[in-house]
C-alpha cells in the first residue's frame, strides 16, 4: 500500500508501506499539474518506459526533450548536434548544456537523421510562460493545440509556429519538437494527451 500526501508547498511525497503482493512487479506513477492530474499503474508486462524517435533535418531545428530521461545533458540527448543548445529567455538566446522537459531549443545538425530517446512517458504537464514570445516543448504523444490550455487571465496572441527550413503555423504539437507561441501575460500552459 502506498499513500500520497500533498504538502503545503505543493510537494507530493510517497510513503511506502510493506507490500505483500509482488512489490517488484507493480509500480504506480502519479503526475499532477495544478488542476490536471493523471494516475497510471504499470506492471512488468505494461511498463511506462517509452522509446521515441525524432527526425531532424540538416541545418537548424527547434527541438525539445519528449520523455522523462535519466540524463538531460545536451551531449547525451542530441550527440550528433554540431551546435550548442539555445533556449529563449528574457528576450534573448541562452546556451544550455542541461536541457529540460517542456522547453524548446535550437540545435544544428549536419544531415537529416533520427534521434532516439528512451525514458518515461510524459502525458500531462505545465509550462511556465512569459508575456511575448515563448519557445516551448511538447509531450510524449502528439497533441492538438486545442489540448493546450492557458492559465486564468492569459491568452494566446499568436498561432503556434514550428520551424522546418522556415516557419509554418501548426495545429498539432509533436514529441521532440519545439514551438513558438506569443502570450498576453505570464502564467502557465497546461498540456494533456486526451
């Protein structure tokens, strides 16, 4: 038996009790994002581990980290990239050696190729946004922009833009890709796979 307790600062902690029913074969993962939450149970026959492949093109790409991984170093996640990873913060680009889920990055590659990721699936999350342009990532499955909900008091003031040798608007956010979105104010975007 496991108990989930929410602490005043919003932390969620597990307390493990002695189990008698196959403790090594069953796992429970809980993800919570303010008012959105999803509970997922797994066993040895239905693991929560995912393997995703993300195609990148020769030249500059807007990318993200599509799974919850053990090592977030850019050199591990995108070893064939020939550039630094650039995030967009405070109106400018910042070099990042350690990448994060939900954030978008610019990376350059010498050829079209496929990048493989292994990790836990991310099907619900939130992204902090600021007024103006934001470079965001996505989840582990494609989601319609209709499943991206801004927090109370802020709105989208642009379409979602992807980059593939040029900018195009998009109605679907794909794993491993990044997107530009312009926001009316600071807050959060809530993403969930239906």
